[in-house]
């Protein structure tokens, strides 16, 4: 038979353990921040939703992404009739959601063309 003192002690222990986990996560995040600033990591912005590729860098990024993800897809494009996260990632880059393996291969081929086009584009030098 459990007493109320045992229950409250048990809940206090669980609360303490939860707080320790939260502190540990916060410490990890705090430790990473200076390292990111020191190394100079600057995460790239999200892809544009419209999929326009105005600059050579955007063409290179989009082409690399399409080749990497859709040349040899690691999973199905549809699961239970709904597009998977892999297929929806193409939509985030402004491409149609591929429903078949053939559509995925076409996206990979489009990525190769974009990559070739980006290599042929003139390089712009930033003005200071």
C-alpha cells in the first residue's frame, strides 16, 4: 500500500529528472552557439517557393538538390495515396510533386540541366 508521502516523493523525483533533462538540452544549445559563430557557419535560407532560379548560385543549389534526391530515390513517392516527405520536398523547391519513379527521374534530369546551366553562367563579383 502506497502512502501519500511516497507518491509526492515520487512525483518530486520525476519533476527533478525532467528539469535535469531540460537543463542538459539548454546547455548543449548554449555550447553550440559560440562554436557556430566562431566557425562562421551561416545557414542558407529556405528555398524559394516559386522555384525561380535567377542567379547561378540558386541554379546550382536547386540542381544539386534535384540530382541528389531524385536520381536514386531512397523511398516511394506515394504512400497510402498521399505524397511522402521526399515527394513534397520537390514542391518546396517549386517543382511538381512526383508521383512515379519516372517523374522523379525527370526531375533529376532537370537538375542536371540546371547544374550545367549554372556552370556556364558568368560569375558575378560583389562590389565593395
